[in-house]
C-alpha cells in the first residue's frame, strides 16, 4: 500500500471507490515481494505495480470488476495456470494477488492508518483474504504496538492475529498467516495478510570474522537489515558476507557515531561486537553504550571480558552505562561453531526483546508468549 498511498489518500478523500491489488504471497522467481501494490480507479487509471509489468493488464481488469461488484478476490497468477502466458508471467514465478474495494464506506478506519504510515508510526494492517465464511472475507484490523482497531469476526481470531501481527511488526515483516476458521493456531481455512508499515530493525555486526558471517545469515533470517563493518578492507568484502545488506569498510566507532548522528539507529537496533580486539571494540562500545539501542553484546572469553571492562572504566564509562552490555555475548547453549554461536546470540536478543527467561519451556508455567517488557 505504501507504493500508492498518496494517490489512494487523494481518491479516498474525494469520495471515490478504487480497487486495491496487493501481492500477498510469492513463489519461485516472482518479480515483486509481498506488500507490492497497484491501484485502479473508476476513471480507468492505474498506479503502482504488482509484477513489474507481467500481469498488470489482468490485474487491472480484475480491479475494475471488484470496483463494480464490491467483492474482494484472491487470484493466483503463474506458470501453473492455463492463462499464464496470456497474462505475461513468463518469468516462471507465481504470485497471489488480493484485490479489494477501498472507499469511505468499505474502509472507514483508513484515514487513521494512512496518518500512522505517513508519520512513520509503527502500524500493521491485518486483512482476512481467505475464509470459508464469505462474510468474513475482507474484514480488517489495524494493529499498533499498544492498541488495535477493527474486528476480524471473533475475539479468538482478533487475539491470535494481533499477537502475531505485533511480532511481525517488531521485525518489519509482511506476509500471510494461516489459521483455523476461528483463529485456531493449528488449523486451516483462514488466511490473513499482515502488512507491516515500519522499516526493518537494524543489526550492526562489527568485526568481519567467520562468526560475523553466521550472524549476518541469522540476522537476515530474523528480519533485520544487517550491516557488517570492519576497518580492514581485505576482510570486509561483500563476497565474504553475501547475506548482509551492506558491508562497510570503516572504523567501527566512527561508523556507529555517524549513523547515530544521522538518526539511522534507534531503540530497535542491535549491535554485536565480535572483534574481541581492544583497539576496535573498546572505542565502538564507548559510543554504543551511550546510545538508546535495543541490544549491545560483545564477544570474548571471560578474561577478555574482564580486560575490556577495565579498559572501558578507565575510559570514563560509568557502571550504569556498562550495565547495558551483554558480555560475554549470548545465552549459555553450549555453542561451539560460528553457526551455533550465532543462534546463542540471537536467542539472547529475542529473550531480551520479549522478556523471555531463556529457560526450557517444559520446566516453566504460564503464558508461552509473554508481553514485551
């Protein structure tokens, strides 16, 4: 929706009815990701794209039909369809497109959603795109970190979707969730598309070592935008860290300070200092520990940790500032390999984000999914 938001707001405020097509799932080499949108109007206009040109003609026609009869449609386009080549999807991909009518009557809460998106407030839109009960199709719920608006048909469904949508929103993910008809976690029949309108959180990995490569892979898998930074150009190369969104050659402390001054780090940003070399990690930790970040961890043995803490104290860091440091980094999983160590670090990040205790669930009682601290 973000693709066409300005035009959509304009038509909505003018009292027009439009057809909004959104990619809700992709398979194989589909050209665009879930969340890509295209809008068609009653005036035979089209804005945005769901496939980079492959199926726009077919989606435009479907949008006009949806405007006319007011019934949302979930349509699959791909090589498995008889009409695949007719609609132009010759790239071999498959995509599911949900087309819905949007107007003042069909979506009265849209202005509040649009305002949140424009002001860069975290918000998610959950829409029922598939359900055995036709009356539930198209129901929407807007989810903020602290409240919800709308109804998906039952309190059980609302609770399950709100919980999952907040989890997706926390990592900036967009996609389709599947439930039983009444929101059962282990069920089939209902599909809910969750569009998250927040950039993914950042993971800054300092130190271009083998552990950093594993951390970049796992960070990307968890939905972070991963940056690997090291002052040594021979190690900080894109070929060594293909899963990272960017690889930066710079002194870690200088890079982090510049990113902070530019407003590109926030309370969701996680920092993993993997250099275990005082000339790199002490200066960057001096910067990191004075910022409002989601997580700061540093790798090293207990002897390295003790030496690092003493150096940080000598550099003027207070005990309160040092208390934000997770060192030695990670949870005690008995990890040995870089991949296992990355899981250990990720487990600690997840635990701190959601208030988990890092214990075996079989030994605990109460809710499995605690509220975030």
